[in-house]
């Protein structure tokens, strides 16, 4: 269950040490934007040491590596794949061919380290106009790809658009990423909200991301993690309604009815599917009031 994904600078020993205390479902150890070129080697060593010495309390581990056309990617993959993280996050992904090349590099690193090929998954970061337009092809490029991720800051620059809190400039990109992910049967993750001090704005943005179909949302500040977790967790009202739907379906089956209404509305397959997802999520999060089906 990945509701919140917290970015952790790979060159910051203090943040690496305490990364798991904020309640994020996944930790993104950043070897790219947060790290100056002169510090890449040191960051790689720090992240490797951190992963070797800490279990991070069950949080999933994601490594954001440098772009395919950079001088750092081969060493990033060689060192990080050997640690068998849950995901590697390739950056500036433009098309399916990028994914194929990166997947081949990971396979080679897995073989060299005695790891079953395919163990390390991919979470491509789409942050260019080309990447957004090729989102579905990227999502389908490899069995390793289990989710795609929208990066709005670099995308806005590539679009020559003005970045805003209203996010109007990324409306199309958000929809495109969600559509591509769902069509490919994988997850979709939303870009971070960058104003660290605007708690209300962050809450609204996270709720909107969930409403349009994102699986979860990234954070650049630990302060944002609780609000993101809340936004992507079913409310007690949603859980109660989902239980009512499932009970209504059971009653319809008992009575041999092909259709049934609840609170004056017909209960059809999309409503049942949504109810099942709500209850599955609630169970995964250990929320109260959910019985086994």
C-alpha cells in the first residue's frame, strides 16, 4: 500500500538516518536532483550504507537514479540494484526504448549479484512533454514497470509554462498519466506539492489527486506525509457505505434478484467494484469496521 512517497536526499546523512519515522509508506532515496554532480559518488555510498544498516520499519524502498543520458546512471544501477530495492525510479523517461535500455542494465546488475532477474521493479518518472505523450507506451514497456509517476516541476519547465498552486498547467498531464496507468493495469503517483508551509493547499491537492484516480502522492517534506496518508485512506463513511453495498449484493443473491437498489440508487457493477476496492484498502491499512468477505 503506497499512499505517501517521501523524497529523501541521498547526500543528507541526518535525513537518511531518520527517514522512517514520519509514517511514509515508501521512501524515495534521491540520487538525482537533490545531489550536486560533485556529490554523486558520496551520495551513492551514503544511501548504500543506510540501506545495508536499516530496515526502515517496513517502508518500501525506491531509488531515484540519474537520467539515461547522464554519466552517472551505470554506476547508480550497478550499486543500487545490488541492494535489491523494491523499485528503481528512472528519471526524464521519454519513451518505451528508455525503459528497455534501463531494464537491460538492471538485469545485468542482478545477474552479477546473484539476484533473480526481474526482482527489482521500475517506477518511471515522467517529467517531459515527450514522456507524458508516451505514458502508455512507457507503462507497457517492461514487466518491471508497476507504476508511473508524474513530475510537474521539470514538466512545467519543458512546457515553458508557469508553475502555479492551482496546477492548471498540469491538468492534461495528470489525466494522461492516470489514464495510461489504469489502461496498463498499474498504479499512478502524483507530483509533490511544493509549498511546505501551506497545509490546507496540500490537503486539497492530495484529495484532488485521489479523486481523479491517482494511487498516491509524493512529498518533499515529512510535514506533508500525514495529510497525504489521510487523503488516500478511505473514510469511515466510505467504509460503512461499501459494507452496505456488499450486504445489499449478498441479499440480492439470496433472493435471486438480478438488480437491487440502495438508498434509492441502483447498485451496479462499478459501484460494487468501488466498494470492494474501499474494503480491500481498509483491510490493508488495518482500519476498523471491516469484516472479512
